[in-house]
C-alpha cells in the first residue's frame, strides 16, 4: 500500500492541539470587529498559524507491511478491531465474486466495504508531516478507512487513542488460512498480487518465534 503525508511548514506549536481552534477564530473575528486587523493577524500567526502543504508518497513492500501486521497481531491500533490479511481478502473475492466483490481500481460502488474496514495498512503514529520518523518504530497497523481519516493529524487532535498490540498466535488475520488455501490451489500463483503476498507471508512467518 502507499501512504501519503502532507507536510505543513512551519509545524504548529504542540501546545496548540489543546486549545479551542474555533475560539481562536472567534477572537480573531472580534479583533476585526474592533477595527484592529493587526491584532487579528497576530492572533492567527501565534495561535493558529498557516502552513504550506506538499505531499510525499511512500510505498512499503509486502514484507515490511507483514512484519508490522504480525507485530500488532493484525489489530487496528486505533480501534482495536481485527484486520484481515490482504491476500485472504483477495482470495475471498475471487472465490465469492458476487457476495464479496473487489474492484481492481478500488471503485467503492463495486467493492465490498470490508476492503476499507478490514484491509490493513501502515500508518505513521506521529505523522512525518509533524516531525515523526518514517521508520518501523513509528509505524502502526490500521484499516484503510482509519488511515484515510487520520491523514496528517495527531491522535490528540482527533481524540483517538492507541490500543495495545494483539497476539498473532491468537488472531493472524486469516493469514494461516490464506497460506494453506494457496498451497492446495497452486493455480492461484498466476495471480501476481496473490503470489506476492503468499511469498512474503511464508517468508515473514518463517522468522516468527
């Protein structure tokens, strides 16, 4: 999966996340009503500064993703919801295309909502745009849906919290089922997407204690 971050410059003061942003704008408007435009500018610059935005796309290999998914026990670290291995989701869509459709270009009207709710992705706990590092120590598992919602916001700004990681020996996201089914149905190897996830899963599983 690819992950896009937006990078504001300069980054907002960390103390601002605890302030009422609407109140900042209300006081700015009050200053303007009082005929003090300069005071309005000062309030915004010091308490709710503007930052220019650029986007930086990041891509991770299947193995990088799986190391994080297994580490987190295939749980959404923002909601505690169980997530499902991408290969398992795609296999189900192949076997049950009418009941569990998946559009190749992620067209929502032609894809089961599970591909947003349960599809695991990597997210930066502290957004790179806000000073976080692009390293495994700052990566967490989450659904595609929550990844899109979080964007470059912090957990404090969204009112979210970080849940404890799960245990992949208790819930493995159906990755064991995926590998087993794939091994008994080698014709699936012609699907390049499934083949990549299968090889990566076998490789990562071999490294688990």
